[in-house]
C-alpha cells in the first residue's frame, strides 16, 4: 500500500520530480491542513462537527463532579456545556491515571477534577489535550521529590508526567474566588512546557504575545522585589520565576477575573489573547466568541 501511495505521488507530480521535493510538498500540505483544521475547530461550525463526528458523550459518572466543582462550566451555554463535557471525556480517555503513596485506586472525582482543570484552561484551543503528558500520578498529600529533595503539591516535567497531591487539588475547589487552584496551576505549567519541547502540540499559542506577557511579568516581579507582596495583586510565590508567575496569574485569571482586569488591564488582555478566552465574558454570556480576547 505504501509503494502504491508513492507511485501515485510520482504520477501526480511527474516522474522527473525529485522525491525530496515531493516529500516537502506533502509535508507542507499536511501542515496547512493541521492549521486549517485547528482554526476550523474554534468556529461554531467546527464545534458542531467535532461533537458530531469525533467527541463521545461523557460518562455520566463524571457529571456530578463537574456540576459541583466548576463554576466556569456551569456558566457556559448548553451547547458549550456539552462541548466541555465531551472534551473532559476525551482528556480522560487519553491519560493513564496512576495512584501513588497509599491511594488504592483512582476514583471518578479525581479524574474529573484533573481533566476539568485542563479543559477549562484550554477551552479556547479545541484540539489541545496536553498529549505529551500521558501519565498523571496522584498522591494523597504533599509528596517528596528525590530530584528537588523537597515536598511538593504538584509537578510537571519533561518526561511526560503530571503529578498532583489529591488533598491540595481538592482544596483548590473549596473557594472558587480565592485565586488558589492547584489544578489550573499545574496545567498552566504543562501549557508552557509543551511549547518548548518537541511534541505533536508544539507552538499552538502566539509566541510574541507570550513574550509581551513575560515582559509585563518582569515589571510586576520587580515591583514585588521592591515593595513586597503588598505592592502587587499577585501572591508572593509568583515572583519565584516567569513560569510560576504565569501559573499564579492563570489561577487569578479564572478565579478573580474582575479584580485582575481592574489591577492590570494589560496583563489580563495578554493572558486572554494567549488562552483565547475571556472568563468575564463567559460568566456574563455563557458564550466563547472568536473575538473574545480582542474586544476588551
């Protein structure tokens, strides 16, 4: 079959066309198709297409945990709720959830809280599922890392692992407006990491916008260095480095949206553009429009 494919390509391009040229042209066609399909999925028609042909209904065992723990999901329109649910199901299908440190089994609420956090963060990117991270390890509490020799609540690393403390993960859902959310925090680390390592989802967000965000982050971190935590809207841990600032900003972006935008309209605008979503608009209308991050 493979030989038949190459013979067909030779016939199409002409027998004198070098194979390397044919390969390059086919690769460019593939890239153009992926780009077109990615943009298509962000349209309302694309969402309907994905719902009809690609995404399966969510297992009903997960629904109570979505409804109880995700104000973002509850604010969505009916069609967007279905889309969110099916994307959660797809995320769960793609991952291996592994119990660690005394947890005997991974329960539906564990899967839902982790998957829902990932889908909330990437809801502006219908085709992104952090595919590089195939395994998710769940510890009952903070765990000791032999690499850093410290205790952690969560971790994302290049080997394709996401690790979370179940206790800390649950605590992030207790108060949906306190700006502390381990699920969103770790998924924010995953989002940045998959854009700097070679994987199928590489380079899906705009690098120039991220650079502009980082420049503003440096200014905010310098402000904290001069005046302490009281000098900034963001908690002190965000001044650790750019990656932690981004993750802390993501938590505030979804849980303290109005306060965030009031404090720094520019950082809020840039983060909306990076994630292709505006939580304030979602909570007001339930819709996720194509221009949601440009009309602010």
